[in-house]
């Protein structure tokens, strides 16, 4: 490894360039997202087929949060999502792809955002989800058999949003989640795995949906999450890693669900999030100066909404959708 490479490897934070944006460039972001939807012949669109339904959720959710959903082609998008449904009841990322829990949840979320959940066959979707629950309470994401706490949240959220949470064995799923709870207060992908902010969001979200947050030590978990804040104000996913704007969401939403949003320094965190915006193209990148994409854009915007940015719709911390579109499907925690 070169000397420069070695220094980069040892780097645990980023500097915010002087020229970084200092406020939310809302108008630019909706243009950026709309461009993604339009450019169907483009390289990025074509290469993203394997994650398209998730990508659709990120884009329409970003537009809903920025109050610009009317600019998206609702009918075309809903028809596309419905065409990704498979005979097993689940949804794949694109027509002809196998079903996966991630895309099944994103399909349901997209239908809710466009207020047409009635077009989904709730019973067959929940049967599909139920079929992926294992004897130890865990969930596989698809037939490949990979178990991960992400899939517990996807299962709980999908069935809750369809009003059929009782289709799942909640007690055994919660027992499994508690086996993934580490002594440092975090959660990992499976029992014994390293704590990671993304997995903590999934486990806390699932426990909140199940009404079982009292089963964990909220302060211990919140402290682990608060230690993710770097000097730049940005948050990392685990110790010794670089900050990334998407963790602004995974960490902040977890703290919000735990009722501990004040464990983070808001001012420096907002500075970091603003600095991740591309002031030419619109969109957010993982870190200042990197290339913007819809994934980091939606989670950057959602984090700012949690901080109460009044130009944005209010976001729900469990489902990462506007409170407005969720209506009665929300879970009030406090
Ligand atoms: C939004 C309701 C809702 C559900 C989504 C799939 C899911 C549920 C959540 C994913 C949570 C998660 C695991 C986020 C982390 C994503 C990410 C950037 C992982 C990168 O991992 P590494 O190891 O990065 O490459 P670090 O930052 O640890 O070096």
C-alpha cells in the first residue's frame, strides 16, 4: 500500500470543505430525483435493475418528504411496482426477478405513498413473509436462506402496514432479536455479530412495532449510538469507521424511537448533512465531495426532517415515510 493509501486507511473522519452548502438545497434535490425517474435509458438506471423497487421507494419517499410527489408519474410507477409481484406473494426488484423481503416492504411502502394499498393482495404478501420465518424466530430475506436482523424489521413492517402483524410469531422473533443484543448496547446481524447502527435501527424498529422496547436498556443503546458522532458532526455505522450521511438516518431515527434525540449534537450534525449535498447536480452523497445518489439523498433528507426542518414533511422514525401518508398506520410511542 502507498503512503497516501496508508494515511487514507488510518483516516477516521472527514474535513468539511469551506465551500460546502450551509443550508438545505431542497429544490435541487427534487430535480435530481426527477431526473433519475426520467432517464430510463441511462447507465445508472439500467445498472440498478437488481435493486429497482427499493430505488423507487427511495425516490418517491424523497419526493414526498420534499412535498414534490406530484411531479412523479404515479400511475406508471404503481403499475411497474405491481408488475414485480410473484406467484409466491412477494415482490422482486424488477419483473421476472425472485421475491425478496426488502423489495416486498418497499413495494408496500410505495403503494402507501401513492395511496393505493388496496391494489396489493395483503393476504398473499403476509403468507409469503410468514413462510420466511425460521424455527428460532429469525427471518431469511429470501429462499437463499440468509438470516439477518434487517429481515425481521422488513417482515414486521410489511405485516404491520398490511394490518396483519399477527400472521407472524412475534414472541419467537423478539426472542431471536434479544439474542442479537450485545453487551455494548448494540445489535448485530445475528447472535454474536458486531454491533452496527443499521442493524440497531432494524432491531429497535421491530421491537417498537412489537411493543417490546421495554425489553432493552434504552440508555445503554442510546449511548452506543451517541458515540457514533465524529468531530466533523457526521455519524459512522460502527467504531473506527468513516461517517456517512445515511447513518444520520439509521442513528437518529433509532434515537428518536428511543426518545433520546438529544443525545446528539444537532448543530454540527446538520453542518455535516448539508455538506454532503451536491450544489451543482442536487442530491446527497455519502460524504462531502463524493457522487450523489438517491439512497443517500432520501436518508439525508429524512434525517433533516427528524430535526424538524419546517420546509419538509414530518417523517415517521420507524417506517421512514411521511407521517401524513401513514395516517393511522403510525405507532405512537410517547
Ligand atoms: C427504511 C423501514 C425501512 C427499512 C429498511 C434494510 C433496512 C430496513 C435497513 C438497513 C439498515 C442497514 C444495515 C444500513 C447500513 C447500510 C450500509 C451503508 C452498510 C454499509 O456497511 P459497511 O460495512 O459500512 O460497508 P461501514 O460504514 O460499517 O464501513
